[in-house]
């Protein structure tokens, strides 16, 4: 039991920055560049951890609480998820609600830390983040309802259990497909990827997530980047498990399926980022409301 | 039980102590506070025995016709009384620092008298088992509430808020008279209450509608919430905490108690409550985001939370109608726990808002800023309350919302097709939670983060210890329920059993609906420990860092506090999303020409129902009646004589048949 928890945490902690490298490599390939090395995110984190801090005289302890919560929440959330063949270390009836609300906690403190600096740019980023996320949350709940209906269970481990294979072969496969699309959209919103947000832009006015962390420096910035990378893996694990519900029963085989799935997901995100333009800000809520309607449709299909 | 009664009496008369001492000193106020504390302590032993198998009852003869002095303490009453006692006691201590006799000689005595009276009346109301006793306590509470709201009766807006409250509460009481009269028809002890799940009547639907109007008016369900924002903004902060944290819950108590009488629950009762809950929840929080006044904002959040409570109760009622025992337990446990939780974190928020107002001297959020440096403890307490009210772990709000989520997921297991409509509760609750988070990020970030926007905010001072301790205890209580929720599971389970008239509650052991609470508490502890460790580590390695630089202003070298994001601009993008229902008013703001002159912008969001519907409708009715009166009472003596003659003729025709 303890060995498996340690293994799961190790996979998350060691593996988390790699998908970011894959995304950047994919984008570079599309643009005809060589791009940064695959392990560049690791180098960045190591460099940031060695650097010192610089604080604005306006900030207080809340400014430091943002990175802390942003780092701890994905770690705890990963303990609620089954990773490939590893069963979820903490599993109880209704843990899926805790999973959703943990990310709410991290959003609260990231946005509060942004407002703590008193910068109007970071204020704009904070309000955009909370607005888009509150539209994304009902989508997640609709998707979870569909999955719970198929699995007849209220634990994340049960939702993402082996019954997914038969779900794909059942007449309800269409609703599962829609859920997959909806969750992918939520993944893009929550991890601030194109078309909702651009992690690479350097124009403060157009950014959402990146603008909220403008004032962070050194290890704190490193923790934010690391936390974001882990969040991508944790939310990605949901999508990957839905898309690839293969279960060989052999621990290493299952883990390999999971890891390859995450890397494939990173490639898909890279392709989406290379082929799509960023949406105008007023369009984002419309896309999210549209996705909510799609997820309602999935629920209706599943219940019929 | 007799000690409980002594405690209630002590609380009721506590305010009279203020009449003894001189107005220039605080002696009377301290005595009153001590009396309330003693009263609360006397009430505790009875509450600790609420899980014992024998019921605690007082049954005295009472000379009033139809009346019976019947008090009974069961788990449902206890779930409401426990948070009440905490709020009353801590609010009284807070008042020592916040509303001192010396500083408010004109109205502090009045506030103290009615503060004690309303507390005692509410406890009697929660214990009463007779319609007459209940309604008497209800009226004492309603009137004492009026005097709490109009504490500062020299201000016109306070008088207006009090007047609207008075109209609302009396329309509600009128409906309750009807409901209880109908409840009494056709049974022997007409005004005594029937046992749980034993009553049936052909007029059940009408009783429910009347009770929903009367109790919903007090609770502040959405179309009936009109009195709430103004009243909570007008009262002193610890009185607002009592009104919002406890008094509006008596409406919920009434609904819970009344629905427990019926043997059969029609399905439309549950659907109605679910619908009202969703409307109150979403529009309550949307209106809250649009507010600029911190206490009005908190008041709209009460509407939102009453919506969440109604969702829980609605699910429990549906569980009764469709025979789903786990749905009943989870829904009612969520409803009752959220009642207690809202009492705790909303009181915490009102008290810390009072501490801000005490320090800065205004209720406008846009005039705050940088308060965390000037009021570090108030800021910490407000942050805790904000995290709790957003329903985020590891605080108590998460537990009750989790129970309601779980109830709505349980619907998936039911075979009934119609019931699956109530699945929509879960996404609605998620939207409410997301919006509440946005709103409290706004309040906390704008008030406590950044630089002070005004000179008053720059010179703000921390509150005295008598105000800080109560807030700290509220925060501890929130954390206690959040981290050890399984402590309350037996009480909630028993309340759910009593509500449906069962003698034996469902087992709490493995497989019972409330069993996962222990696992949540484990996750909560892991979260707290991890956060503390990482925060401590980061804090230590950032010790020697430079802290003398300005915030990055994108290259602009002369930033000023006025350039910060304001609460209005923060709320604006969310308010625009809900503009289909809010209709905010916006004036000015667009500079024109190459060299624009000074221009101003203001936005404000009137209440959906009070300012747009009821006020115009009532003004129209008043105008109409004015015309009718001029027509009838025209001052011509001959016409008046004609009225008398006509009356006599009609009476003759009626009586000589």
C-alpha cells in the first residue's frame, strides 16, 4: 500500500514537467524550428530553484500562499486518482467532489495572491481566471454525472475502473465520446492553453493565467510552474483514462499505457496550439456555455 | 430542562442590566454580556443530552385557550440551537468592543435589550411544540428584529430598511396564521402539533403554500428576499451576524418542522423548493457580485446560502416522495449542516466586516485596500470565513455542500425517470460555488490586498481584543467542523430519522450514507499538514529577500493606488454575463475627443424584485387607492348619509330573512 502511494507520487513528481517539453517540441516541429530540448522544463525549474526572491513592498504573506496552494493541491488530487493500473490511494464515496473543489481552493489562492500585488494587470488576470473557471465547473459536474451513471459508483477509482471498456462498446458510447471532448476543453481552459489562453504571450493585457504570476520570482515562480505542470498531468490522467481504458492487469504494462497516453495527449495539445488561433476574450464564455450544453446533451443521451 | 428554561429567561432579561448603570460607563453592558454568557452556559447541559434515548420535555398548563406550554428538545431543534448559542454568546462579547455604551449613548441600551430578547425568543421558538406558543415567540422575534435593524433610527435609510422589514415580516406572519389554523382543523388538540409523519389533510397543499410564503419570507428565498439586503446592511455588525446567521434560519426550521408532520409528501413540494433554491442560489450570488457595499454583499450571500439549504431540503422531500431513504438522510443532513455552517461562517464574515468598518469608517469596498498590513488578524479571519463560505476544503462549507452533491448523485441509482431531473442540482451547485469564489476573491483581494485607496484605509487600525477573540473562535469552529465532521454525524443522522418519524436511525457504520465523512477528514488533515510544511519551507528560504521594490507596472514608473483594479471593475465582467437578469445601470465613463475632459463613471445594480417589481407595483396600488378614497370620501355630507342608509338597508335585508 505505502509502496504504491510512494510510486504514484514519484511518477507524478518526476514525470510532470515532461509533457510541457513534448508540447513545446510539437509546436516547434509545426513551426519548422528545432525548438528547445525536450527536458527544458526540468532545466528551467532547476534554475529557478537556485535563484533568489524579489518581493514588491505591497505584498503580504498571501502572495506566498498562492504558489504553496498551487503546488500542494495537484499532489493531493493525484492521491484521489487511479494512475494506470495503480488504484487510487485515497478513495471514498464522493471523492470526486473533493477532487473538483481542491482545484477551486488553488484558484482562490492564486487569484488572491494576484490581487495582493495591487497591480491592475494581475487584477484583470484574476477576474478572467475566476470567470472562466466558474463556467467550466458545471461542465465537469455534468461529465462526472455521466461517468457515475455508467459506473454505478461514486468514487473516482470506480468511475475510471475497468468497466470503461464495456462502456465504449455499449450503446452509450456516444455520450462517453462527448464527455471526452468536454473534458478536453476543460483541460485546455484549466491549464490555460490555446485557444483560451496563451502561455507564451508576453503582452500583459491579453494573458489570463500568466499575468497573475507576473510578480513572482525565483523558487516561488518555480513552484507555480511545477504546480501547473502537475495539474496538467492530473487532469490529463482523467482524459487519458477515458480515451485509453486498457487494463492488462500487469502493473508495468498499465503504467506504460498511462505514460504513453499522457505523452500522446501532450502531442494533441501541441497540435491544437499550432493549428488554432487564440479566441477573443468575449468569445471564451460563449464557447464554455456551448460546451456546457454539449455536456447536458451527453447526460441526456446517457440517461435515455 | 429546567436549567435550559432559566438560561432562556436570563438571556431574555439580560439587556435590562443596561438600564441600571450610568450611560457614560460600560458597566451595564458588561453585566448584560455576563448574563448572556451565564444563560448560554445554563443551556448547554440539556443540549449535551440530546442524543440520549429519553426526550427532554416540559409540559405545563397554560391558561391561554388552546395554548399549551409544551417545549421539547429533539435533534432537529438541537441542530438549530447549537450554532445559535455560539453566535449569541460571541456576538455579545464582540458588542463590548464594537458598540460601546460610552460611544453610542443614544441607542446602545436599546440594542442590548432587544439583542437579549430576540435570542431568548428564538430558542423558545425552536423548542415550542404548540402553534400558539410558536407564533408568540415568532412575533417577539420579528419585532425585536425590527428594533435591532433600526438601532440607528436617526438615519433615513435605516428607517426605510426597517419599514420594509416590518411589512415583509407581517405579511409572512399573516400567512403563518393561516397555515397553522388549517393545520389545527379537524384534530382534537387543535393547536398542539402532530407527531412526525402522522398527519394528513385534504388541505395539505394549501398549508404548504402558506407556510412556504411565511417561512420563505423570513428565510429570504429569492422572490421574497426583498427585506434582507437593506436590513442586514443597516443593523450593527454583531446584530447583522445574529440576523443573518441565525434569525433567517428560523424560516428554514419552520419548513423542516412543518414538512415533518405529513405522512405523505407530494412530489411538487420538493420540486418547488429545488426550483426556488436554484433561483436564490444563482441570482443571490450574481447580485452579490454586483454590490459595492460590503454588508449588502454579505446579505446577498445569505440569499445564496439559503438557496443551497433549500436545495438540500428539496432533495430530502423528493426522497420522501419517491421513497429513497439515502436521499432523505443525505439531503436533510446537508440542509441542517449547512444551516449550522452558514451560521458560523456568515457570523465570522459579518464580524470581520464590522472590524473593517470600525477601522476604516466606511462600508464601500472600493475605498479599502492594503488592509492586511494594517489589520493582520482581521484579514486572517476574513480569509478563513471566505474560504469556508465558498465551500472549499478544509473548512466546514465544503462538508455540507458535499452532502448535498452526494444526495444529487444518489438520484442516479433510482429507477424513477422524473426524479433524474433533480440531477441538475449538482451542476447548479457547482455554478453557485464558482460564482461565490469569484465574489470572495474580489472582496478579500480588493479590501486586504494592494495599496490603500483612501487616506482612511491607510490609517486603519486593528480591532480591540474583545472583537478579535470572537472572530478567532468562529474560525476555529469552522475548522473543527471541516476537519472532524464525523463528530456531528450522529446528531444529523438522528435528526434525519426524527424528521421522517423513524425511531431508529440508519446505522452509521460502514455503508451508512454519512460514513465517508471520516475519509474527508483524513484528506482535510493531509491538506492542512502539507500546506503548513510547504509554506513554512518557502517562508524560510525567502527570509533574506529584497522587499523594497514596487509592483511591476509594465514599465510605467509612477504607479498610484488609484490605478489598481477596483471591486467594480472586478465584478463587471461577471455582472455582464448575468445582465439578462440583473439589468445593471451604468452612467458615463466614455472619454471623447482628442483631449478628453474629466469624466466620471458609475454603475449600480438595483434589487431585481424590490426596486423593479414590488416598489413600482405598490406605488401603483397606492396611487389607485388614493383615487378610490377621493371618490368615496368626497366630503359631501349627503353622500355619507346615503352610505349609512345603504348599510342599514343591507343589514335589514340580510337579517330579516
